[in-house]
C-alpha cells in the first residue's frame, strides 16, 4: 500500500516512467515479432509442401531460381518417392494492386489451396486468395500485360498465399520466363529422405537439393531478415532500457529530500530500499503488461491492413516475452535501487539540503 501511495503522490513522474517502459518493451516486441512472423509464414509454406526442395545451384533467392521441370519425370521414377510437383514463385502488378504474390504450380498441387468457390484454374485462368479477391469484382484480371479469367477463390492459413493468386505453371512460365522455381519431393519413408536427396542431386549438376528443414535453416534471405531484426531490436531495446534506468535514476535523485526526512525520522535504509523496490516492481510489471497487450493488439491487426498487402504478420514467442520481462524488471530495479542505496547511506541533513537546493 505504501508503494502505491508513493506512485499516486507523483502522478506525472509515475506516468513518465510508465511511458518509458511501455515504449521500450513495445519496440522489441514489434520488431522481433514482425520479422519472425514473416519468416514463419514462408517457412510454414515450404515445410508443408514436401520433404525435399530442389532449386537452381548457386541462387541466393528462390525468386531467381530456374530448374528444368523435366526432372519431375526422372524424380518420380526413383524408389521411395511418393509424389513431386513443380512451382514458380514470382510477384507482379495485378490489376490495380501494385504488387502481389503469384504461385504457378502443377495441377497435382492445386488441392493445397482450399477452394471457397469456383474451380481450380485451367490454362489462361487463375484463382485468387481470399484477401486479394476482395479487391476485385470482375470475372477477369490483368497480370502484367496479359488478361486471365478468374475461375475461383481459395483460402490459406499463410498470409503470403491469402494475398496472392495461383495459376498453372505453364502460364507462370511464360509470365516469368522460367521452367520452374522449385521442385518439391515427398518421400514414402522418413528414413529414405537423405538417400532420395542424394539420388536427385546426381541427376543434374545445375541443381541444389536440400531437405526442406535444412533449406529453411540455411536460406540466406531468412538470415538477412533475422540478423537485421536482431541488430535493430537490440539497439532499440538497449536504448529503451538505458532510458528506463536513466529516468528511474533521475526520479530517485529528485526524492533525496524525501529520503532524508525518512532517515531523520528514524526509518532504516532497508525500509527505503524495500518501498522503492515494490514501487519499481509495480510500475515495471504494469507497464510491461500494458505494452504486451498493445503489441498483441497491433500484431493481430497487421494481417488485416490492406496497405500491407497481407504480407506482414507477427509472431510473439514465449521465450521473447519472458526475456523482455526479465530485462525490463532488472534494468528498472538497477536504475532505481542503486542510486537509492547510495542516497540512503548519506547523512540525512545533507540529503534534505540537496533536495531543497
């Protein structure tokens, strides 16, 4: 109760501390969550589509990969291969939308996209992701300089796909001037995945073959996103934590007169430190919870913001949340208790004089 009364006694200072902690916590939540969300969506798309991925050798980004689709027939003849399909991944202006994801795939992969209405596309046709479909009321659509009929609408748990469209790989091949971006292969036995990957690799010197799990771990674009996010979020959080410690320190120093009076009235150093500890704990945890709720609210809205084209999503992990909580409390306590301990050891008369100065 004493700690709450102290916070109410200085509402402006309490609001300043609360705001500083909230902003610092939200900075790392949003930066790290958005980057992990983007990586998570693309990783989920790849991991759910097969055990092995085949791309062009030496290509750092799948958008530039070009693999001979004719390899599909040879791959299907390998022992323990249960299925395979080819995909072209690209992006292009779609109607009045500046840019949208385009997925060209072989017919045996169409069932991956759950139809809400209509039928799967034939040549010259496309199906639109549910979010993208909301932007069009016509029966056809312009992609680049070519017109396609809209044959249906599909849904997906992956934001990339919801905001894109699907067409036959032959149409995508003409649109992007390539045979296939990637080949996905599924094994009938988990124990044979590595063996199959080796056999596929022997089929051509121009391809790179990896298990989907290894591909996700080693994909250069993921590393760039993760490293950039780590640097930016670390700097933002470090500055925020330093700000928290500085604000707490200044506010504690401004209360020297109060501490001096307490000491003059016979209150122990432990009494002062204990009260300040609970004040800081209440403030930092309250600000953390507020920041967490705000961040979760913003992350929930991100997939529905049309101007982001449904390509931005956010995932907040439990480990990140706990790390931020521990760091916030530690820095807040450090910024408040250290100067308070030093002040409590000072002669009460000097503290009162410093506070009145």
